[in-house]
C-alpha cells in the first residue's frame, strides 16, 4: 500500500527538517529561488483563469499545479521550512541549532523573493508588451488585488491588521498540511491528490501566503496599482510572514510532533481481578 502512517511520516518530517537545516547555501538558494518562481507562475495562471472565465473557483482548483510541481522537484518554500526545520531542532538532531534554523529561514526567504520578483517582472512585460501599452485585463486585476489587500486592510486599522494576521495563520495551516500530506503516500498520484486539497482551499478562501504575495504585490506595483512599497511591506508581507510562521508551526508541525513523535503515555485501568488492562493504542489515544 502507498499509505504512510502518521507515526512514520512524522519521522520523515523531522528528517526533512534536518536535511534543510544542514543544506549548503548554494543548494538552499537555488531550491528556494525555483520554488518562488514556480509558485509565482501558478499564481499568474490562477489570476488569468479567474479573470478570463469569471470563475474564481476554477482558478483555485487549478492553482495547486504549481505547488505540486515544486514539491515533487524538491524545491523549498518559506512556509514549508517554517514547519519542518524547527522539528529537527526539537528532536535534537546533530548539527541543527537555532543559528542553522534562522540561517535556513533567511536564505529561503531571499531565494523565494528573488524567484517571485523575477516572474513578476516577466509577467509585467507580457501584460504590457514591454511596458509600451497599458496593462491588459489580467494586469489591471493584479493592481486591484494589491490595493484591496494592503490599503483595504489599513482602512480598518488594528482590526484590519488582526484579520491579515489570522488569514496568514489559516493559510499556512493549510499549506503546511499540504506539505505533510505529500508524505502520507509513496506514490506520485497519492502525493498530488493529498497536496491538492488543502492548497485549493487556502487559495479560494483568500488566505494570505507570503510567497504568493511576493509575486502579486510587486506585480501590482509594476502595473500601476494604487498602493506603495511601504503599504505592501507593513500592511501585508511582514504580518503575513509572521502569521504563516505561527500557523504552520503551531497547527501542523508542533501538533503532529507532540502526538506522534512524543506520544503521551497510554492509560491503564484496574480490571475486576486487579489485573491492569490497557485502555488505548500505542499511539496514546484513549478508546
């Protein structure tokens, strides 16, 4: 069977976190750059579908193609390493330190941003014929997205910031679930199906993904969106990164680690003849 049990795939999560923490600078940057670029292309694809068909659900259904491709190619997103690398630190893997964790996060951020910015520039050229004409309908939509999801939050003040943060949390809860779900199967089809569902959910619900936003908002600025770089950083990217960190680590990484890698002790009860009977399976659950 291609299904991998939680106890086993959590071990794979820790192994993956260790490998990413100890990876060379060169490989980390290359893999992060390609992940940011592919996800940016998928975002451009989804926005194009939504604009041309008028069906946002169809765009969301097809967006996960980019995520599946970058995962299968072994590339890294910041949202994924937020969840996986801390587990290797908690498991006290040799060579994994707080410094190596922060180094990995920093390099992946830089690589993702560079890849997404390159694609943003390339798509801006496509949408404007090399900046010689006004943006087409898709380009105009990108500018509108940038405005509504920066200035739109700012108009609500603290409530807008809280909403932005929570959308970041919910996003990486789903995205990291997709990363982990791929480890539940040993077949390509199983991995793709498992990844597809939570990624589709986050995109259609409009949750905030820091890497997708590295494409959407710079694109919007290049295409005449009515917001500033400061708006983008303060009213989207920075709170989204923090929300993504909290969502992926708290709701996916730490919960799975706590219950499957550091399973609680099983409970026992006394039987009628003073024999002690096990109430619960080896994974610590109580039946």
